[in-house]
């Protein structure tokens, strides 16, 4: 966790069930909303993480496993092309998690594809979603991960939400966290709710942040 985040936390989601592995190959390489209108993403996280989903505010559209597998194949081809252009090595794994395709890139020299606080990863995910949309004609909730960043980030954010909830329960005072994207805020909202407290988001992007509220 960054020094900035450690400072803000002051003292600091479950994936969709029923994951089905689709394929793995080497590369030459929201649903319902929170009360405050925050998209309930999943993993964004991605964020998904995730930036705001393309169908934000609309009812989720159920797609078949075959369609999700196709989305994963298209996304993997697109990412493989980017890796070739950037002369980066890595492996591409494709899964279906719940109602979305997940494409993961793993390798030893991929930190530049994540960027500070995941900004580069979010941009790559949006570009990949656009590539999938261009070929299928459908909006996609496909998620992109690089080097396990999202999994690690989920754990950090869940811990931050739990710690903030404990502080608010102890002090009885609201707790503001640092600015986050929708993927990150969703994880914190879920962690706070699991701790028995409530939270809301305030501010405008990109400074929108979670505020943990005391009971009552």
C-alpha cells in the first residue's frame, strides 16, 4: 500500500462465485447500486475494478458462457497485440467469473502496465472493452488484471474499510478515505457493510471518496 494510503487510513470483496476456467495460453507476449448511487461492481474493480461500468444505472444483461468466452478471446488477442508492440513478455489467462470475462496478464516486467494506483491498468481495460465492443457490438463487463494487481488491491482496500469501520465505531465520528475509483469504492463499501456500519460516497470524480458513517 502506498505511503499516501497508509497516511489516510491511519491505523488501513468477495469474487463472484462459480468461477469457471476457460483457457490459458502463453503470449509473446454493475448490477444493483449502493444507496448513494455507487455502481456495485465486482471484482471494478474494476473495477471492476474498475471504472464505471458501461451500462451504469441499467439492469444487468445476462450473457451466455459462450458469449463471455468469446469476449475473453477477443480481449486476449487485443492484449497480446499490445504486448507485442510494447515488446513485453507475459502469459495471458482467460476465465469466466460470474457474469464477466476476466483476462489476466502475468509476467515479471509488467509493472508499467499497472501504473500508479492502477491508472494505466484502468486505461488498458477501457481500451480492451472498446475493442471487444467493436467486434461484438455489445457492451462488455470484461475485466483486465495485470500481475495480480486487482487481487492484491482488493485485500488492501477490504482491510482499509474494516479499519475505518472500527475507528468510526470507536470514535463515533465519520471517517473520510482518500479518493478512489468506482472499483475501489465498491470494495470499501462492501467491507464497511460487512463490519455492520454504513458508508456513502461524496465528491466528484476523480476526487470522489468513501465516507464511513457511525450508527444512528
